[in-house]
């Protein structure tokens, strides 16, 4: 289905990717929607081909001669690139340790945010150090801090495990978490939600012409009933 190519807001992951009319080469080597090589086409022919398939012309190898472009929905392309970048960064995080600080009187909403961050770090193969600090008279009831830590550890069980039991050191409870192996680790809920949104976006179908308002809000001409032909009697069979 043909569709206009409106300007798109670029994200950091796609800020250097040229799309459609922003591609500067006169000729491009085109990869089709099915991944097959379509040969070298002029830029105009390639854009028209993308429009005919209801997708975008995305430059994926700008330094090649001629540049290589792919027929793909740009939103889907950005999602795939972001996922690949995230996977490649996971290997760089193996030796990193992230610290998350808690308090015995932490707000439930703030605790949920801290838990989400811990799950994100563990799913990126990083260790997480949990530190719960006591202030003033809170030291008189350290059992509340241990209860909060135990609840936190229970919530991250599908993603990581403590290296040792929580310990009170000075005025803080410390515990180190290590990520579970990938084949035993639950999938990050954030990634599940992002994939669901991407699938929902791909299932969206543009409205038909008959449903689009025409002019000042009147229905499209195609929706008006047919006028009787000249000489015809209204209501006649």
C-alpha cells in the first residue's frame, strides 16, 4: 500500500541512518523485504519500490559502492538495531557492579523502581550490590531492614541470587547479587513489554479511504448514496 513519507523523529540509535529521500546516492543496491538481493536501482526507483511495498528505504551500508539499502519498516529496523546493540553490550557488563541503596522506610513506589533497576542490571549480566542504610534511631530495629532485604531478594529470585547471606556492617546491611545463567534466567519484563508493543504496532492497519473525513469533516464522496438516473421515478421498483 502506498503511503506518504513524512519526516520522522530520529532516535540516538538511528541518528546516523539515512532513510528514503535523505539518502544521497544516485544509485543503491537494494535488499528486498524478503531479504533477497534486488540489484542496483536508481534512488528514485528504489524509493518508489519501497512505497509500493508500504515500507521504507533504509541505508544499512553507507560506505559501500554503491550504498546498500534495505526495504523495511523504519520503526521495526530501529527496534532490531536497539536489540542488537543491547546484546553486544551485555558482554561488556560482565565485570561491572551496580549499587542500589535502600532505606528501612522506603516508599513502596520507590522500592518498585529500585527493583526494576536491579532486574535490568541482572539481565545485562551485571552484579548488583544492595545496601540498606540505617539513620539515627533506625539502628534500634534492624530487623525491619532485614525483612525488607529478604523481600527484595525474593522478588529478584528469577533473575539473580545472593552470593552470601545479608550482613550488617556498621550502619548498613550489605548483600551482593549475581545474575543467573541466561538459560535459567527469566526474561526481563521490560523487554517483554517492548516486544508486545512492537508486535501490536505491526498489526495496525491504516484506515480505508471510505473512513477518512473529506474536506470540512463531511464523509468521503464514495460514502454518499448513488443519485437516481435522469428520468427515473424515486421509489419505483
